[in-house]
């Protein structure tokens, strides 16, 4: 069977349906949340769109109150089912886009839109993979279930609900990472570290007052922009402006500034990256704080700037927090601070998106973080936790996916780990399988996100073969 030819023959249909899905603004929107659309109108529309395609194809579908849905094909009386899990929600839009993020556009063999690679493109590839198996009339011993989640970019509430309502799959994969096979995922700790609303001790009259500071849009992205509003006397603001210009030049950073009403607004540009790979980005918030922290501030401002700089600047591996660790399977612990805020009349905090290797545990990490921040008079909000995940290499699904990948690419399928938190970790025998090939650029969560059309077709072919193999796996 030439699976790639089967995918190529459906290219026009795949692109047509994918453009339709990408045109839906499926960002979490609590203002439009309602019964049947708990994540908001856009996400509910995306789920209905995908289930509509599946129903038209003759797959059995189920929509659990707009929170999670699935489509199934194969013998209804089969004891086991194989899961293919993808998500239809996308992160908010930031940065400059060449074309509107929800108006899909093809340029130079790439399809640009928010969600193109994360995760609507792979979701569509999975649908067409199962369609190919159905079109060819290939036998299946197990049911194949395409599961569509709606809250992957936030809390995975959709998968928690799915596990309450549905039996567990025998095994499965999510097309939401990279090839060959990601069989290990780091654990995660997500929480806000809060500064006291009322500063203790005697007020220090500094040269400057930090009126406000904001950086970041979502916690699992390296922030690409930051803004600080600073008050002070005119001569001091002029001096700060000159120093900021020199700092940006020395550090090869892009900053701009504007003065008005005895205040100066400092803007910093960074480089966005996924929160699991903070070393690939430039954290605009931390870069701006590193400049500001050496000046004379009132107590609240100085406490915020110096503490954040001490604990986070130029340290994505947690050394300053006393939590650095790594292992051979899943690599080093990483820390991303995607949200930073100083508001003397409201909340001041930094958010940590921490991803730790299999050798780590929640208890030891939380204990160390709590002890470290207590020294700086900070408190931790109740954290959101995710356990590390690992599927043994001798599981029959691993062998089947390795054989599939080798047959379709001619390359050996090495086992990988990721700092990302995919749906695979919700099931004991879940792995991530594609869609990116080794060495390919990932534009997930970034401006001008895209999927290469050739990648879309190749991954569709691989998934079709994988679905056929797993659907007849000896369990």
C-alpha cells in the first residue's frame, strides 16, 4: 500500500477542510461561555465543525456538552479501542502577522494560520488518515476513536471530563509534538508567586516609582513584549531614557520609550517561544526588569524588580530557585515566567511554568520553591500539577509505531521525551507521534504560525498506516 499516494490524492479536500477549521477563532472566551459551549462560542464551533465532518463520513460521533467530543470507526462490538487525541483550541494571537491569523493563507508551500501546526493541522491529518482506512475498506480488529479536546492550552479540563465519562483506551497517540515517538513527558507545576499587597518595613524614597509593569499574554509562552511605566522628576526620566537606549544597544535588544506627564513608558521587545523551550526565546519582561532593577526605587517597586531579577533572570533551569535537576530520559528541568505584573493598587506577581524530569517529584520541588520565596516575603498560590509520564519501550504499540515510521520514512524511530504537556499523559499507554520531523522549525504559539503542506500530507500518510497497524494490534 502506498499510503503517501493516498494522502496526495486527497490534498485538495484536506486543504479545503483544514482552511474551514482554521478560519474559526477557537480561543478560550469565558464571555461567550454557555451550556453546550463551556469554553466559549469559537471553541464550540470548532468542535461542531470537526464532528460534522466525521458524521458526514459515517463515523459514530459523540459530543459531551461541548467540552470534548469523539468520532469512532471500526467494529462496534470490539472490546478495545485505540485513541488518537488532538485539540481544537488555540492560544491567543500576539505579535505581527503577515496575513490575518484566522484567514488561512498559503505562501511558498506553507499554510499560515493560528492553529495550523498546534493542533488543527494534525487533527485534520488524523481525520483523513482514518478516512483513508475506511475508503480502502481495510479491516480493523479494534475500534479507532478520534478524540477532540477543547482545553489543551489551559487546564486540560476536557480530558479530565472525558476520563470521568468514558472507558480508557488500550493505547493511543496524540499528533501534537514531533516524530519519531515521544514516550516520556516531563511533569509540570504552574502557579503564581504573589508579592505582598502591603509592603513591610520603612518606605524608601527612591529616585523613581514603578507605576505599573506588565509582560506576557499566556503562561506557557515566553513573553515577546513588556511595558513599564515609571514616574519621576524630568531630569531623572531623561537620564533613564538615555541609559535605556544604551542598555538596549549593548544587549542587542529592541526597546522604545515615550515620555508624558512626568512619566516615561518603556517598551521591550523579546522573542516568543513555547514555554517548554524557554531557552529558544527572549523573555521581554525579564530583560526589561534586568535594566530597571539597579536604579533607586521606592520600596514596593524595588522589592518587585530585585526579587524577580534574582530568582529568574538568565536562568531557565531553576538554579536560583534551588531546583535544577535532570535525567537521561527526559532531560533538564526548565522554568518559564510567561506572565509578570506589578500593580501597587492591585496584584503583583510572576507566574512560573515549570517542567520537571521524571526523576523529580511535586513534593520536593514545591518544598524547595516555598522555602526560597519565603526568604523574599512571597507566597505561592495553590499550584496546578501534572505528573511525569513514561511508556516503556517494549510496549507493543511502541514497536508498531517504530515499524510504521521506518516503513514510511526510511529512518529509525528513536524514542524521545518532551517538556510539553500533551494529551498522551492522560492515558497510561499514550505517546506523542509527530507531526514535526527532526530538525523542523516549530511555530506553535508564535506569530505567523504555519504547517508545511508537504508535512501535512506526509503525516497524513504516516497516521493512516499507524491507524491500520494499531487497529489490528495484538494486545
